[in-house]
C-alpha cells in the first residue's frame, strides 16, 4: 500500500517523518519542571530591599526573588482567583501585579502618595487600594490595572480622611473605615461604572483597622480613640453600626502602644473570637453570638497578630516591641498557653499552610524565615530572607477578607 512516504532517490521524506515522530515523543516527555500548579506557592515581603520572595511550602523552598517593588515597609498582598498573580500594595502608593510562576512584574502603577493595603473583589475582576495620601479608595481592573473608580473619602466639606480596614465582601462590595472621619463606608461595585456608596457616620473614635468575619457577614472596626469596637452586620446594614466590648480595658493599666494590633489577624474558632487588646498584655476571648467578652488571657507582651490554626484548635500570638522575639501558642479548648517559642529578633508575621500542619514565621532582624510543625511545635526548617515581614500563601485567593 502506498502511503505517500516512499523515499525517492536523494529524498528525505521517510527520514523526516521518523524525526518528526521522535520530536513529538520527546516534547511529550519533557521534564515536568516546565509546568507546575500554584496551590502550594506563596510570597514573602522583603521590606528593606523592596523585593518579593516566591516560596513553596510543600518542600519549604525558595523559588525566585523579584526586584523593583518600591517601598514595602508596610506591604500587603492579595491573589488572583487562579492563584497565579499577586497584587502587591506598597507603602509608597505603588500597586504591582506580579506573575509568581515566572517570577516577574507584569505591571506596576503609582496610584497614590501613601497606601495602606488593598483587596480583590469576589469575582476577581477588581482590585481596590486603601490610601492615606490623598485619602480614599481607588479601584482598578485586575487584568490591566486601568483605573475604574476613584472614591474620595471626603467626610465633611474640604476634609478628606485616611482610609483603613479595607476588605472585600460578598456581592462585589468593598468595605472600609475613615480614620479621621469616624465612619464606615460600603461600596457596591455591581456596576463598576456606577459605584453605590453607603455611609455610616459616628461609628466611634478613630477606627484604625478592621476585619470581616470568614463568612462575610460582619465587619468589625477597632477604635483607637475608645475602649470598644464598631460592628456592622452586612446582612442587615439598615440596622446601622453598634458598639461591642465597651470598656474592655477600663480596669487595666494604660500602657504605651508600640505597634497597633492587626485585626485582620483575629482568630475565629467556632463560636469564639480571640483578639488582641490594644495596649494590653492580653488576648481577649469574645463570644461571636452575643459579641460579649468571655475571658482574657494574659500573654507575654502586647499582641499584634492573634491567628487561629485552620482547624481552630490553636491560636498563635506574636508581639510588639520590645517583646517581639517571642511567639506564644494558646490551646483553644483550655484557653491556656501551651508553648512559648523564641524564634529570634522581630517576629513580624505568621502564616499557616492551608490545612494547618505547618506555620511560617518571618524573623526580620535575624534575616530568616522559620517553619514549625504545629502538632509537635518543633522547628522544621529555616530559609534565608532579607528583612522578611509579611508572608502570604496563595490559598488566600479563595477566602473572604484576605
């Protein structure tokens, strides 16, 4: 049977055919290193050098170092829903889209003079940035970083506030607080061309940070100007904002506040919330059904992050200067400290692997990351890093408020 492949004198048809087959086989069996998933990846902020370190937590390794991200002294990160792209919010007002698979910057825009974090919308199409200078929130197309909306936080004629506590909420909404304005705003971006803004005034003095509960229902702002918190039920915003934990520190000695705690690091464990008390050496335990305090746990210093292991059984706490060389582990069932670790100088951030078997700690002044087993509480690994601060794993892409 003539298949049209008979080799003519001086021709190479048959040889070329077999070479093509061999090439196809070789391509099909190329090393798997060319392809990889993103589910076990993350980034570490190297604040002093303006770099992002790409890491993976299956084998506790460094993969790449990315330069050119500007001032990362108070940087935070969110991820695209496919977990491939990281959006980095720099203190200098820079918004940078990073491809963590290629270890490269896709695009960078200088969107303000001073920014303080951001969020990505429920559908993954919009990225919002919270600004100190000029104040307000700017919202960008997640693909192109083109400006979609510029929302000034003008709370009175000619008065513009810093915005803090920016989170994403269900329904393609963003929620944030006005530090000078004593307000909470909800921005509905269902129609990106016509942002719908709801304002809640007189919510308490100087909201400094906030969180949204993992189910997306409650937005809670910490108040620097008074001993209470402001709570907004996003299922029933018509009910307005109410105060919770009023006077939680009225019987305690007032201490200097060396670093404001991060409320987004609250530990939600079942029907309880473990949260840092401002200016106190204490972790508060609050019932999330009644929003009343149930207990206070004395700890080593002023808490900064109070974070729950994903299964809710443990709470890990780090501290402000001068006690920031320690980390304490609280057993949720007994509400007792079961371990005090001393990883090194300036433990700034903690991040659990998605199912909580390990936790990563950034030890800034010792230029390293430490990895611990959360069951045995033993150290597993150390990774070199230049002045590391925030650690962000890609599973955040599928969590509300992270």
